[in-house]
């Protein structure tokens, strides 16, 4: 008769968990167009307000956004 012991399922479960984590994109799925936006915004009014903010922000804030988005020159 076959015995089902937890030790036979722990290592394969850990291996499946690691493989599931490796399946994610290497860059975390970040959106490349828009330094601090983070995601595409569907609402045109909110999208316009974020665009206005990016045009009027300081050089230091723009550099921090570039560092956060990992797209420095």
C-alpha cells in the first residue's frame, strides 16, 4: 500500500513555488512611458492632470522619478 507522507510533498511544493516566482517579468512589469505614472490611466481628466504635473515638476523631482523608473541616461 502507498503511504502519503508530508515529506514527499514539501520539496516539490517549494520547487513549484520557486518556478512560479521566476515566471514574473524581470522588470516587474513596469510601464516604460511615463516616469512616475506607474500604470496607464484610462480617465482622460486624470491623465491630463498627471501630464500637467510632469511638465511643471522640478528638475530634482524629475530625476527622482527617473531613478524610481530605472531609466536614467
